C-alpha cells in the first residue's frame, strides 16, 4: 500500500515485482555512479586553472566516451530484457479470470467456473467504514489463491482502460475488441490495491481495483459461497 512521502515502490507481493525492485536498485546505482563522476569532473574543472592542451585531439578520450556508455547500456539492457520476458510468460495457470473495463467499474468472470462473476464498483466516501481507504475500496474484491499462477484476460466494453496492481507488478491495457493477457503469483496473503491507469472519462479516478490473496482452502470456501448466492 502506498503512503504519503513514500519515495520508492510499494512492497513487493509477487516474484515479478521483486525482480522489478532489484532492477530499480541496479539502475539507480548506475545512475548514482554516473552522476557522482560527472559532478566530480565539473568540480575539478571549475576549481583548477590547469588545462590539457591535447584534450581536444585525444584519441584515448574518444575511445573511453564511446565504449563506456555502450558498456553501461548493456548492463542496463540485459536485466531489463530478462524481466520483460519474465513478465510475458504465462505457464500453466491454475486459475483464469477475465477482467472487463467499463465506464466506470470493473467486472470479473472466473472462467474456470460455470457461473462465477460479478461487477466491482468503488465504495462512495460516505459509505466507508473505519480502516477503509478513500477512492480505493470496492464492494466486491477479486479474490485469488496465494502462491498459485493466475492468468488475467483483460479487455474493455467501451473505451480504453488499464488494469494495474503496483504491488503485484501488473499493468495491462484494456482495449475494446481485443483480449490481452497477463499473469501473476501472489507470494503472500493480503489485500492489494490498484486503479485504472488509462484516462477513460469523467470518473476515471473512481475505478479502483482490489485483489485479495488468500490461502487455497479459503478461496475454495469463498467460491462455493459465491456460487450458492449466484
């Protein structure tokens, strides 16, 4: 869950998000080293009157400022590509959920069950109970079993939307007439919040997403109860 004055990402709740955090730290360290080196060079040039008359024709310097940036880009690109391929993999999902974006709510359909689906609307501020978050709570949460591969099929009924859960490292565009897919594994139980991340109209800010990860036996009890109420 994000909080005021936060500087970094939310706490990771999936293997993909943990990899993204590691890559963020890796890239940030490279940027820090480059910034430190540039600052040192600027201070050294400003604080001394000595100059090198051969610097404009130096073959060594041209080699360094050509090879060094290339090496740095490779050090950033390789782990980045690895995570991109990892995020795109959908291997043997245990559960498939279809998420449809509407103006301005989400609907979910558990395709492995015959009759399990519901709409998810934001709870108005005046109806919140103590401990609930403004603009983030929904009347129906998307409940999933923890430590299980979950595939989410994402589309939209009307305009462009985007289904995003920062803690799970998931963000997928919902495009009318097109079915996109993404996957995640919730590595711990908890309630994870997200929002529509594509401007979709007047009430774009009122399309929260709530994913609740629970142990498998609790998920089975929840799904049985939902099917009985359907």
